[in-house]
C-alpha cells in the first residue's frame, strides 16, 4: 500500500468539471494498493496518517496531527502510485491491485478514516479526475506500508 500525503490549505477533486470532493485545511491523500496488500495494513495506514505530526504548532514546529487541528481529509484513488518505472520508458502496472479488489480496499480505507476524522471527502474510484490544491509548506510525504 502506498499513500502520498500532502498538507494542504485547501484541495478539491473534479470529475467531468464538477467538484465531487472539497476540503479546507488538512491532508490530501493519493491512495494506491499493491497486488499483495492485505486488509490489516489499512488500520495501520489510517492511524499513521491521522496521527502524523505534520502541522505547525504555535512555535512553527511540526508538532500537531490532523486530529489535533481537527483538519479535513480528501482521499483520491491512484493506481499509478504502484507503477514500476525501472525498465524502459513505459510504466508497468503489474504490481497494482486489480480494480475490483482495489476498490474494496479504497472503500474500507475511507470507512476507517471516517471513524477518526470528522470531514472526509473523496474522489470517485476509477474516474478520470482533476485535483486542485494549495500545498501548505510545501509538505509532502510518501508512505509505503
């Protein structure tokens, strides 16, 4: 499982020029599943993202978590995160989870996140999406679980 998380001032995701998910201060998560992933990794990833201290405190130090600031989260599925780019010029997606199974993992990830975060917004699994954001920092992390 791989997630790219970005601390944002705001973000939104559009499908067919219509906003389907929008957040203010919080985290944008680009979420991808490896073909060998297991469901037990979902709980770990949710805990990691919601409790990572990546927001600034009163001394401008990264000491606060998404929970601490009561921030929002926008989750967007992105199978290309698992692309193998080591050979040639065309990425291989052989390591990405099959779409039907990946969608189940994506939905479980969202449900688990909703148990911890008040405002959880999402893209649409499998849709062609456009994401707009203001990265705060910039602060970006890649989480490989």
